[in-house]
């Protein structure tokens, strides 16, 4: 029997930092530390999990190809470069 290495959770803070572009690290760490402090109260533990889940999704988006270009297009109001919400819902459903 061989020992398999433990896989890290996708919501592991280290994994989130590894995936995410450096410019977002400071904001992530500030929100993570705040949620970590809140989690000391057992009734607020879910806040930590929520922050990690949200930042995992952000890290995937922020590191995706074309993300910066899409953000700039949105800022420039170049809506013709985007799919409407109705179309995206159709594709998903």
C-alpha cells in the first residue's frame, strides 16, 4: 500500500494566493484575516468559509485569460463584446 499525498482544498488560502494574480493578494489577505478573527466566535465561523469560497471564485476569474481585457471593455462600455444575461442563461440552462 502506498501513501498518497494529501490534496489541498481548493479553498485553502495558500492555494487561492497561488492561483490569484499578485495585485489581489493584499485585498484577499485583509478580508481573510478579518474573517479569521470573526471565526473565533463559533456562530460566525461560516463567514470564514464564505470569504474563502468567494475568493476562490475570484481567483479563478482574475487569473483567467482575457480577464483584464474584459474588465477594460466593461469600463469602456463596449457592450458589443459581451454576451447578454439572457443568452448566458440560455446556454447554462
